[in-house]
């Protein structure tokens, strides 16, 4: 009897050890850092994005840390994360150490980056000079204008073979967006994955730039990187094409597909 009890306890011990080990391995798949805006007119998007990201992390066995500014970003801090998500946070107000750290991070190949929407608000704003390196990182562009009263538009996938576009329809409708325009198309300097067809804007707008990429990656950097322009309306998280694109981008940038 004693031997049977001892055997059962041994089996239970092994089971719990294996279960704990499995959970530990499951939890340590990768770590993501999210830099987000906690105010302004992008706050509703942030509030919709965070629960969506949290659920994705739980369902896909990775962890997320959130920061509201770049003050804590240094090499030791950023080294913890396999993917850095710049969620509607502009490329200004960064301090010098955080700028240099991010540049090294993108050149190292040891972590990936996903940038949304406000990440290409490149220019002189609020007393800050334009971050020239970030402009080059985004294809050498500078922000010029946007559609302040919003418009819907059809996005066309240009590279269906890329892991980021897997499962995304060849074209899909974005119902409400600002559609930034830049001083030039980034196409000559980046690999374009998707563009918006400006002829489909509803209502029509005179604010257009012709060739208008909205999703791209810059292959001149060791670290995987993806920029997705769309990121203003919280309703985007009800758009299956958009959420598939964003989910793919996070896993690809983290080196998981």
C-alpha cells in the first residue's frame, strides 16, 4: 500500500513538474514592448488596441509590457524584447538615448519593429526637429498633409507572398481613415506590401499623392520591420483583414513566422 502511494506521489510530482515546465516554456515564447499614446485624438484607438493585444498575447503565449513615453528606453531595457510595437506614437519627443538605442536595435537584427499610423508623422512638431534617421528608416519621407474629415478607401495587397499578408484578402475596405500624404512615395527605398487606391476614396478628396503605399518594410536593416499606416479608428479592430495583417506583422517581426 505504501509503495502504491509513493508511486502515485512520484507520478503526480513528475506531472506537475512537466506541467510547470510546459507553462514556463509557453509563457517565454517572446516578449513584446508596446509604446502607446495615452491622450489626444488617438486615445480611442489605443483603448481598443490594448485589450485586443492582451487577448492575442494570452492566446498566442507571449507577454506584453506597455510604456507611455520613451524615457525608460535604453539598451539594457530594450534588449529584453523580441518585438517593439510603436502604437500611434510619433517620431518626436524621444530623448537622445532612446533615439540612439532604437537605431542600434534596428541595426542589430536581435529584435523586430511594428509601427502604426502616427509613426510617420515626420516633420518639425511641438518644437522638435525632424528625426532624419527615422525619416530615412521610413523610406526618406516627410509628412505633408492628411484628410481631416476622413474617408474610406480600398487597400490593395501588392505582395501576397510575404508572411505579413498571409490570409489577408487581395483587397479590403478601410471605412474610416485620415490617409496621410508625404512629400514623395517611399517606394524607391522600401518594399511595398500594400497601397491605397485613392480613386476609391469616399467621400472623394483633393488631398492625394498618386502612388500611395500604406504597408511596407525596409529591407536595408538587419532587424525585421513593418509599417502599417492604418491606425486611427478603433473600429479597425472589427475589420478581419486589418487584424490579420496586424497579427501577422507582430509574429513576423518577432521572428515567429
